[in-house]
C-alpha cells in the first residue's frame, strides 16, 4: 500500500521494469517523479508495479478508467483539442485510407490525400502525434515525407500496399504499423502485401491489438518471434461497446491496459511491460516514461498477482 508523507510516497512490491526485469523492491516517489528504486528481500507476490501503460489508439477514453493506462492517443479522423490530461495527443486514423481495406471505418469518411489537410495537421502545434495512412494512395508518399519531417509519426494501415510500396513508405519516413495483420492486404505465397515488410524492417514499430480476439494466438507468437518485444506496441483500438457487429465482425477493441498485458504475459512479464509501456513511449519520443526507474515520471500501473488492476498512478497521483 502507499504511505503518503506530504509529497513523498513509498510503494513496496514486485517491480516489473522493461530494462532491469522483475524483482522485489521499494519505490520512493517525490512529486511527479520516481526518486529511487531499491531492491529488497520480499516474499510477497503482489502488488506488481508496472510502468504506466501507454495506448496509441483509443476511441473510447472512458473505457480506460482503472486499467493502468497513464497516457494515450485519442484516435479520430478530425482535429480537436482533447481536455483529458492523460491524453498525449491525437492519432488520426485516416482519412487517407484505402476504401478496399476500410474495415470498421465508414468508407464515406475517407478522402484522397489532401496537401491542405496535411499542412493543417502540421500546423496544429504538436496536437497531432500520429497519422495512419495507406501508402499506395496517390500523394501518400509525399505526405509521409512532410509529416515525418515535422516530427509526426506516420503509421501504415488500412492498406492494400505491396512489399515495394511498403518499403518506399518506410524510406519516406513511416515508422509504425497500425494494428498489424488487421485491415491489411493478406499474406500470400507470391503476393506478400505489407505485413512481411513491416515485420522484418527494424525501422517499423508494430502496433498489435493483443486482446485475444483480433489475432489468433499463433499469429501473435509469430509476430513476437520475428519482430521481438522491443519493436511491438500493444494497442487496444478501444471503442464504445458493442465492439462487434451482429454478424461477429469486429468494430474495434473492448479490452485495454492490464487486460492486454495479462493476455500477453505468457511471453514474460518484462516483455509485456516493454510492449505496453516502453515501446510506445519511445515511438512518441517520451524519454521519461515507460520504465520503473529513478528520474522517470511516476506513471505506474499497480496490478495484483493475477494481473488484475488495483491502482493507476499518473505523475505521482492516483487517478
């Protein structure tokens, strides 16, 4: 439990750090920072102290409450300023997407690549952090270059691109694969689509909806074996319920934060923390998040031994 003395907090439990691994320890939190982390001889199996989870694709922010998520990108196709202090900015999933790979996104909301819109996003004073587009659209590679040069992460998604176009997009500055495998041209023996290129190219961070519904467990395992945890960011694509159509097709995700970590914990707790916290922080250039280590922001997800959320701490305060 947390013992509060003015602005200093202490927290004791099992630390799950993406770099140092899993060990028993005591944290001292001063203000919004982790002041120290000391290893201890403890027999307790809980609580588990993870770095706060960062989700790169959230439509339903209310669904994040109590899940251990301490930062997220609000997924949308229109630019508007969010008011939630945990929101790190916007993820524009479209409108420059391939209608043949629209998935749950209404086709009528999609647009050809528009240089004027690209300019507006760049001029939005850092509000737009990530843009997903289909690189095969006319003008998409030029848009990728402009966005990347402005410091906006470009993700490839809702695409029917072939391997050559995918490689050209990565050369142009794209660095993210939006929900790899889903809403992408399928992998075939002689027509690969974008998936293999994104898996093997170390420049690409892989977004994975690891909720047990979007991907078969073997597909998850293949992805982790090829790309490795250090290139994978767990994302929820969280939408308001219901997250599926009556025919069973998916409209988005219904699990986030601790639920994704629990699902991927079979690959290791340290690996799960890497994918849920450190990798998305690195993709966004957040050098003080994603670890349980001195000097880092006191963003923490406190889970029990069964990986159920107990407490979410953001900037040193329970939220």
